[in-house]
């Protein structure tokens, strides 16, 4: 946590945001690429692109999150200079929250444990960030999903898990939680209670340092803040378990 804050914290974002035109003394970093793209967008008034690629476990998901985090940070700072602070704080805080809260939801529904990566994205995504030319603030964010690994729902190799969200529902939600009433009494509380949760050898190997209860709370809070119907989502997931 301390290393992450040192390498990706607010002070680091501030440093790259205030770097000179040649980025003198700046080490290669996702924030540097994001800042360079913002400056090119201002200068050339043309769309900028990132291609974040690599083999499984190389850090694509985390890099994408840090790029979005930096763009949200810079959007807030840039917007503050073009409008009143009261208006800026309200709008940018809501947008920043929406952008960042989308990550736990997307990871829960689209990521799974594989034998090479405990949080592997099992889909491709094309993310678009639309910026207002006048203020430099993020106007909206869009995302298109590609090639979701649907076969994982019904078949997994030994040592691998299904999508995180299924375990967050079954083992992550306590037995006395009101949502249990909504999803029905036939949903178990153990990772081996349903065939879709077990691997090819009939067991469940949980990721290291991952608490399904904690991630379940984070996902449900994100659903609530973003006004996504939790009952509808979990009823659909319960049907998958059956």
C-alpha cells in the first residue's frame, strides 16, 4: 500500500501534471503518457489513443485503472480553473466518483482467477473518454466490451474460478443479509455449493489475499451509488447458479 501510494499517489500525479514541456526528469509512467495525451489533445485538437496490451498478469487492468484515475484527477484540476469552485467541486466529484466506481463493477462481472493471474480480465474493452475542449474537463466516459469468455460460466480448468461476482454473491453476502430473501433460499453460502463455482476438479481455489466479503461490499456500494438495480442483477446471477 505504501509503495503504491509512492508510485501512484496524489503527489506523483501532481508532479506529472506540473512537468515541463519535455517532461525533463520524468520516468516512464502511465501518468506521463496520460499527461502527454492531454497536452496533445489541447495542442492538436485531435483524438488521442492508448493501446494497453500484454500477456496475462502483466498489469493491463491495473494500468487502465491508473490512466483513468489520472485523467479524472486532471479533469478536476483543469475544470477548477474555468468555473467557480462550488460548481467545479460538485460536478467533478460526481464524475470522478462515477469513473472510479465503475472499476469494481467491471472487474467483478468480467474478471476471474486463472492459473496465471488472480484477477484476470476475461474480456477486451474499448474505453472512450470525451473531453470538453473549452474547459478540459471530462464530459462522459463510454465503454464497449468485446469477446467476453462466456464458456467460463460452464467450464473451468483445475485451479481456476468463475467470475468474481458469483463468489461475491454466494460466499460474500452474509446469511442474514436482506438480499438473500430476494435471490431465494436455494442459493448456498459455500463456494462448493453450486457446480458453476467449482473448477474442473470439483473444488474451489480462492485467490490469495482476496476476501469475497470485502469485494462484495465494494461492488454493492458501487452499484448503489451508480443507481444500478442490485436486486435485478443478483436475481440474474442466482439464475446462473441454478
